[in-house]
């Protein structure tokens, strides 16, 4: 093997290893956000998981049952046909892309008023996830979730 061929082989091997390491680091960063998180409002548990197009989504897996809506139905949904469905298992946010610590471009669903909001999701640290939803880019509300699993 000529010295040029040896050098080229070393460069290609190093670049392949670097690309594989970068891909693994990116996948690991997204893995950090996956799991079950507890929202303080209604002691809701939201499972964050991958969804279409490399985005992250969250679905409601449990919540305390308020006296005003013990069946946890989607009573405020803007679509009357969906008001009789249970909120358990429903997607409460979808379409967020980015990472490793901040995701944007998605929508948050607030079952309390039946509206969708543009927002951001920020992984504060391994145990805390901040959801921020905004109407008209100025009226914003945020909530910090705590990791359960």
C-alpha cells in the first residue's frame, strides 16, 4: 500500500468515525427528552416520544379527575364531534423540531380552553422540561414538567 493510499484510508476512517459519533450524540440528545413527565396542573403525566418527520410529540397518559369533568373528556374542543373523547391518550403537543435542548415549530393543545398555541420546549436539565405556549407571540404561559421516568 502506498503512503498516499494509507493516508487517504486513515482520513476516510476518521471522518466515518466522526460522522457516526455525531449521529450517536444527536440521537442521545433526543433520547434525553423522551419519557414520562409530570405537569403540576392536574397532576398530569405526559409521555414525550418521537413522531413524524423527526419531531417530538407528547400524549396525555394520566391526570387527576376534576369534579367538573370526572371523565376527563375533551369538553372544550373547538370541534364538537371530539368533545366526547377522553383526553387520556390524546396528543397534547406535536411537531416540535430541534434539540438537543430546545425544540420549536410545534403546537401545544390546551384542553382547558380547546385552543392550540405555538410554543417552545426546553430541556432545562435531566429532570425538568419547560413548555411555553403563546398566543399572538406576546401572550405566553409556561409550565415546567418534572421527569417521572
